[in-house]
C-alpha cells in the first residue's frame, strides 16, 4: 500500500508557502497582547497592595518588635546558620538513603498485592496488612518504638545508632504510602493494555514488567515526588531520638538564649530544599504529554 | 481438518448468555467474516478464541489441539494467534518499532538485531517504514491500526483475529486498513474478522457468519448470505445497515 496517497503524506511547512497574517489576524494578535499586558499589570498591583497590607498589619501590632527580636533576629540567624546547616546535611543524607529504600520496598509491596494465583495468597495478605498497619500508625510512634525499643532489646549484632533506627522507621512508614501510590498506578492502566500484551503471548510477569509498570510508574511520578517532598520534612522527626539534625541543632541553639531565630533558619533551609523538588515534580508532570493516553480511544 | 474448529461453545456474563451453543469451522487460508448487531457476541467469540475469556462449555480446537483445556499453556496458544483490536491497544510508552519487537524479543526469544530487521520489514510492508521511531500518539488512527496489524503479523501467527478494526477510523482511513487486510488474505493468511464493512465482507470473505443472540444463524458464501439471506432476521439486519 502506498503511504504517499494518504493524508499523512509529507506536506510543506505552513511558513513555506508565503503565508502572511491578514490584517484581521494582526488586529487579533494586537488585542491579545494588550490583554496579556493588562492581566500582568493587574496581577502585579494586587500582589503589591496585599503584601503592603500584610506588612503594615503585622508590623503595627503591639507585640511585633518583641516577636521580631525573638524570631527574626538577622545576626542571631547568621550565627546559627553553620550549625543548623550541618544538621541539615544529616537530613539530606537520611532522606536520600531512605528514598531509595522506600521506592524498592514500596514497589515490592505494590507488586505483591497485584500477584494472582492461590500460592501468592500469603504475600497478598502480608502486603495488605503491612500497608494497613503502617499507614495507620503515627510516624512519631514508629520512630519511638524502633529508636528506643529495639536497642533496648540488647541484641548482639544489631546496630544501635539512633539515626539508623530513625531511618528504618521512616522507611517502614513511607513505603506503605508509596506502595499505595504504586498500586493505584498499576490499577490505573487500562485492561486493554494487559489484553494486548497477553494476546501477544507475554506472560503475566512479562506483561507487568514491560507494559504495565513502565506506564504506571510514569503516571504516578508526580504524586511520588510529592511524597518525597514530605519525607524531606519528616526526616526532621528523627531528632526525637537525640540525633542532631537541623531541627535539633536549632533547638540546642535556642536553648542558649531563648531566641527562636535558629528555628526560622532551619525552616527556611527546609523550604529552600523542597522548592527545587516541587519544581522538578511540576516539570516531570508537564513533560509527560502522553500520559493520560492508555492506548487508543478506550 | 479445519485450522480452527469451534464446537458448541457457550459463554455467559452473569445472567447474560452471550454465546449459545456456537459452532463454526475455519479452514486454513480462509477468511471468515462475522456480522451481526452490537451485543450479538462477535467480540466475545474472538476473545474466547484468544483465551482472553474462559468458555463456560464447548470446545475450541486450533490445529487439532483443544485450547479450551485448562491444562494448556495459554501464553503459547496466544503467541500463535494474532489479534488486532478496535482501539488498536498499542503500548503508548514504546515507539512503534518497540511495540512490534516486544513479543519477538521477550516471547519468541529472537535476537534483538534480528527482531529489529524483521520489524522494520513488517512496518515497510504496512507502509510505516518512516514511522518506526514515532510514538503511537504521534500517528493517525489509520497508521496506529496498521502498526497494530504489523505487531500481530511479526509473530507469524497461524490465525489472525480482527475485532472491528476499522470502527474507530474515519471513512478516509478505513480504506488503507482494509486494503492491507485484502493483501493478507491474498497471501493465504487465515482470518476471523468482525466487521460492519459490508463491501469488505463481500470482496474478501470466503464465508460469512451472521450472529444473532449468540448463535450462528446463517453461515455461507457472501453471495448467499448478503444477497439472498434465508433467515428473516438476517434480512432485517442487512436492511437496517444499508439504510
């Protein structure tokens, strides 16, 4: 069959045949430019006015000088910055190691739940029970249980650094969330994709590996990255075990003079850390033009 | 002996009886076209042959093997049958080429370089040589359906199942897909086709089977079933679709 006869035959690019916008089109473009300018102007003015109201409003409260001295003392903040930043480095390392383990454990749990066949019943049960328990338990409780409980057993061969058990608690809790995200992704792939793969002779396992998972993972990447932004903050909770992370460092600094600026410094550092990750999430979501597809018109 | 022999197959979904004591023989090299109203059981029959559905009763034999036997290796049976769906069902995360090479590499263990060469030949055959690296969503409907046909053909199936493959296409694109199927028939491919394209049915089919409420009401050559239908229900159906 000839490909050239169809509507897909190569046609010259529109600019090649000497198209010049009509005066009507030029007038439309001018109007649109003008509207864009107007929108930008309105957005700018309303933002400035609102910010001014907030600044004047808070600044004129009777307690503001006191609050500013306690929370927003620039020199005190600068002084605390190196210590807090050093603590933050621990948060970052814990976050990175935990993220890798969470993805592995979460994906394993999600796959366990989608296995068919009677032989896998115990695995399905285990995965379901696991997510039920660890999604329900408050993270802080898991951190206490592991961080203080396990070392108290005084078993030989087990590490007893608080940071390891704190990290383990993060992994256990977060992988239950991440497993559910992965499972939602797996179940969101249209059955017609499985049918197509199985009808080509791919086994259940091959279908999962080559057809379902690649699409599922791409589809859940934005909510997954969202969980990691959240993990970044929650990595601060392991401070309760006495590990000196950014929050704990700020607390120690504060204890010297009851100036809370170091906390604000720690907060700003966390925000500075999460913003790039959030932008990355947005970018990934936008880049996936095809990801609503699922193959065909079904 | 027939290549595909369907005998007394019964299939229901809940209380809805979709196939009722259905029997049909398809000889090697034959093109059998299934016609009938929506819900008459055409798609279900194809899905049963491809083991995407389990029959409630009856026997389906492919090349003398009972494929409805629960002890059969379903992946092996399926890899000998090519199916093309109404909605193409291409894998959106893979390029057209990777869609075509997936089964040869993973199921038939063909070396990637060989699979690639064969896939490119097959894509050239369906007129998509220049679209090998494109993603499915960059193709028109007709191109996607031709890619899906190439994906099924590359495994050298004994039997091709085509489930209303032109229903999602606009009239201009229907022609390019039907031409391809006509060529396949001329090359001796055995095909079981559901379609509403009566022109295609008349020119390509060896046998036409009119389904009514899960039963093969009338089976015969196109001239007989389409021109001189014996059954009143067939006459009524043909009158309605010609309006």
